[in-house]
């Protein structure tokens, strides 16, 4: 067997285990779970029949070989007897009420229409041992949740279903197949015996959930977010969702940092909470306390009756001092191995003092722009969640500076933020204080740090591999690159560029003839956090979502799974995965929370660092995103997030810092939006001062796709891209032709006007080249991949799309029409055709089918049309009695010039003469 071939069985087993360990058990009255052998189970809820494997948008589009839903997996569980009658009732109803696909990107319903529960259905619940109620939700890119029924809140039909089932069922278990936490006020009203968050688990999701439901895996997931009684209880809610400006007035008091300090009574389920089928005892002590770190020893014993894992969570209570601080903050965690009843494990956790320190952005301690430990008592808590953690020791610190930095990316607009004041009775009062504003001009800083400009030498015959082989320096190599090619290298090409793996997000690096002549490979990157997205239809493995990974609290397991993802990427000749997503769960309504990990930056950073390190073992430079402050989807390109420098450093940048310093991240993606008046893609302080100078990052920075930047004091505009170059945001993503400058960006104009320098372009080019030198693409270009691995790369499974053999059609240079000859198509039930098309015109096309069928007019012949893996329409025609007919629809191809159109056929006896796409000018 080829040792480079992907072990799909191992991949599936790891994913299944990750799903199971991410499931969070919130309620389990009377040991309602796990299900017992021989029990009859009534399954309620249409979403049991249509599992949400992931959220929506670029992070969710993976062509999977299969998806195992919850009901699918339960059917395979020996000893569990599903109520066939109830399943039949649902199946009949779903036939008449099919799944609503919505209207494409950003316009998909958060939930599906639910069936009203009838007495006949309740009779099933009465006679069965347990009722399982499945609730589903989705959200995603360009589509936040809202605090209404059918999104964050349950619908009346869903609530009625839970209420009525709870009234008649001996045991009711509610399973939540969601991307993020939802309103949980209904639990107290209806009192189901068990409640289980199972998140969105990718293609192995149902199997992992069934393992927990049946007790094959002991419940061991922990919440990565605080669940409050009402959405209004989250302090960020009043400043969330404005399309133009959002003030982060809650400052560092995000999630549990707020609730444990000011509003314990508003919490239904605290951060880190999750029940188990067994019980544990923890004994902890501070073993060592040095100037740089503290070391804890924690002994965990399984005191229950079944095997299981436990999560050790370490929190600190720091002095309020002059800065003000949360009552507790997470500073470390670890997960045990699976412990048998009576077994124990000793875990050693080392906490850097840097993770305990607070950032002074005002100078109130006398040390502005420094991480400091204020004088006083530092108390350490250990437990299984933030609320139940107990004190295990305290120690005194004298005031000292942990790290001296410089002001960066501070707000320019005055506003007030929350601050804690400790009262004599030991409680905290929330007061407000003025936020320090910027005192250092980042453009002055840039001017003082301008890179040297290399003298242009022209082509000296050096190839990029000569730098790898240390025959020439990077400077000598870069000096060969012309101004024109340096500017072109700034532009990534996509989407679906024919220069790289078919159907991927972008090509970068050697995107012109001049650059390829210098031996510069074309790098390839692909979405995304839920697995590899290839819009041509190539199959890939669909992973659990970010929230699910976070709830495992298991960095070793996440790392092992992402080693497989790294191998999969390399086999598909992809240099960078556009993920993991690292933004903070500032508010539960963010539609993209499913991609991200937690409300806590330490947990976010450690889980994502594990992913980054694991993929790096295959030479993959994963792209951590979205840097930074991308905490809502509404107005993501227009909204300015106004954030104090302290909150940036302690909350919104901290996870990224960990992924860079501990994970070795080599690629970063900025956001669509603005922070403190500057669009992140053009922020020198963000991309250079903090990322490179402070954290030591030496990789590439890229924009999000078609992002904008601005000149300070002005709104962002599409042609304004010179600030990106100046900021050291190395690559603008994406254009159709890097050399042609199709978006008329201002880079060349600003270069000749002296606003940016050739040295800055050369510096950025060196960053890109340095990334490529550590990537598989340079090895492929220079024949440094072994024969066995090349064979694995070029071999596809029988059921997969052979992207190399896809038919490619270019639009007519004059009429811009795209003509697909019917001889290229193979219409038969269950089959699909994928056609690669290149279109110069961008916009609406009239797509005209000429087709016939020998069947009569009562026959239904559906053809589903997908553009770049997105379902656009289903053209349903009737039998034509052998006559040729024409059917026309509108297909929008408004973004990019390279696309994949897939036709999926839902019936036999269909003949297509041709499909003509005509631009609607």
C-alpha cells in the first residue's frame, strides 16, 4: 500500500472521537442518558432527518463522500430500537414539506419548518422508553443570527413539541444540532430530563453523537461560552449588529469575565460547564512559583462507575489594582486520559506569568503600553468550570512589568468602557471610565521604519530554489524582480484559478510569466475551517465546527485530527488552508460563531495553535483568520469596531498571538472591516507593529476576498490598495488576472507618486517567497517530491471528480456567450456533470436549455444547477413526448471569471441538445 495515501478510516475515527468529546451534557436528571440496551426510542423533530454538518458560507462548503446524521447513526446501534411508526409519520410529512435550501449565499433560513405534533405521535412517546427531540439551527457568513423565534430562540412549534413530549414521555432528551449556543430559557419551563449540545460535527457527526447518547463515549465536553438567561444579559448586545459602528464598551469583560464579576445571577450554565456519566474528584496544589511561571499539580480521580475523561480548568483572581480586572480568568487547562472507575491521573500544568498579566493602555500604573502584574494577592482556582472551581492557593506579587511594548492600534475616537471596582463586601461594581485614545501616528512610525530599497538587477539567472539551496540570498533573488512583477505578485488570482488545484480559493506567488520564469511556484490556498472546499466537486473530509473543537478542551485530539487534514491538503497540492477561524464569541448572535472557538482567548489560542502545528507537519502554512475584530457579519465590510487597546491585546488579539508564538502560524488573513477607523487590511500597526515586530511573525498576510482598505479619515474603496502594501499586508485577494490590474487598483499610481516605495513591494515579495520556500509547491515545481507521494497526489478515488479531465469552455470573445454542447453531458438519474467555464462578462446570464424527453407531460424531470458548489436553482420540466423544448432561467456570475457549473440530474429519460448562457447586458 502507498504509505502516502490518506487513511480515511483513521481520519473518520479521529473526527468521530472529536465530535463525541465536544458534545456538552447540560442536564441529566435521574441518569436519563445514556440510552440503555434494549430501549425503545421515539425520535421527534424533522432535523433528525436532515443533519446540519456545518454552518453556511465559505467555511462550510465541502464536497463530502457521505454525511452520517444522528438518525442514521442510531439506526446502526445494536440494542436501540427506534420507533418505526413515528419515523414513518415524519418521512411522509417531509415528502410534502421538503427541506428549504433558501436562496443561496447569506439567504438560507436559520431553521426548517417543523411538524406539529399530533396525538398519534404522542402515543409513540407514551409507549416508548425515551423520547429524543432534535432541534437544528444554522447561520454563517453574511448571515448573523437574530434574537427571534427560528434563530436564537425556538419557534412556537418547537416549544410546543418539547412541552407536549415532556408531558407524556417517561424520559425526554433534547439534542441541539446547532453551530452556537441558543436561548435556553425553555429548559426551566419544560424540564426535559436531559439536554445535549452536539453542535455541527461534519461528516462523522451523527456517529459521534450516537456514541455519547448510547454511552460508548462518556460525556466529557465543556461549554466554551456562558449561557445567560436572556440575550439582553450579554453586555455586548446593545452594541452589536450596527452596520456602521460598534463600540466595545464592555471592554475586557467578555462572556464569563463579565458574568462572574457582575452578574452571576444571570447565568443559566457557566463557562466550562458540562456533565459526565461518571464523577470525578480533583486535588490540586501549586508546586512551584518562579518569576516567570507557576506550576500546578492536579490529581484527578474517577470516583464514579464508568470510564470517562475530565477537563481540568485553572483560573486566577488578580488584584483589582489601578487597572480593574475580572473576578476570574482562564489561564490554563488540560484533559485527562480516559480513566477507569477508581483510576487517577496526575497532571502538571505550567502557567506563564505573561498569561496572568494585565495590559496598561493608559499609564495609570506608571507604565503605559506594558503588560504588568499589579501588587497584591493572586489566587488560583482549579475545577471543572469557572463557577465551581475552588481555591487551591494564593501568592503575593510585588508590582512589576512583564513586557514593555509600544502603543499600537489604539482608538482615535473617545468613548467610555466598563471597569470593575471591588466593594467592601467582596462584590464588584461596574463603573465607566474614559478609554485612552491614540497618541502615536502609525504613518509616522512607518516612515521611520521604511525598508531599504534594493537596486534592480534584472534577471541574473537565479531561481527561487537557489535561495532554498543557499546559493544566493533572498535579497539577491528579489533584486531581479521587475516593478511590474512586484506589483503583480501583490495580487492573488481566483477564485477557481486554473493555475492551481481546481476549484480552490486562490493562486499566489508565480502568477505571471515573468515570475514563473524566475522559478517562483504558484501557491494554492483553499477554504476552510470545516474542511477543504473545492468548487469543482472534488471530494474532501468534512470536519466538526470550531465550537465543537473548543468544547473538547483536548488539544492533543484536535492536533491528531488536523495532522490528517494537513496530509489531505498536501495530497491535493494545496499550500494553505484558510483556517482556523479565531475570532472571539463576543456575542451569541454572530452568525459565524460556528467557525470560531470560544468567548475565551486562551482556549481559542491553544485549540487553534494545535491545528496550526499539526498541519505544519505536512508543510502546510494554515491561514489564521480573521485578524481582527470580525465579531459580526452584518456590515462586516462597512462597520468600524471601536475597541480599546487593552481589550484588543487581552481579548481580541490574544488567541492570534498564541497561534503565532506557540503554533508557529505562517499565514494570516485580515478582515473585511475596520478597527478604530482603519480597515484592518491597511493597518500598519496591526500587520507590522504588533504581528511582526512584537510577535516575531515572518510569514504572509493576505486580505479576505475582495476586501477594501482606506486612507485614514476616508471610507474604504475598492481601488484603494496602496495602504495594504504599506501596512505589509502582502497579498490582495483576489483578481482574475494579476498582470492586467482588472480592479484598477492604485498601487502603481501611489508608487510613482512616492506614497509607497519599491522597497515595501520588495519586502512584501520576500515575505511571499519565504512562505513558498516552506511549502509543498516549491518541491513540486523542482521535482523534489518522491515518486510514491506523487503517485498518491495524482490518484483519485473512483467516485471522485477528476478535475484534470474536466471540460473547459471559454466565453465567445465577441458575444460573451457560453455554449455547452449536449454531447458533453450525461443526464441520468443520480448523475452529475461539472463544466469549467471562463467568462469575461460578470453579471446575470440567461441560461437556456434545449431539451426533450420521450415521457409524457405528467413526468417530472428536475435538473439542479450549482455554481461553484452553491445550489442556485432546480429547473424542473415535464415530459415533452419527444419534442424539443426550451427552458430559460437567470444565472448570476457576478464574482470572478473562472467558475464550475454542476448539473445534477434527478430523473432518467432526458436528452439535452445544448445549454447556452447569454449575458444580460
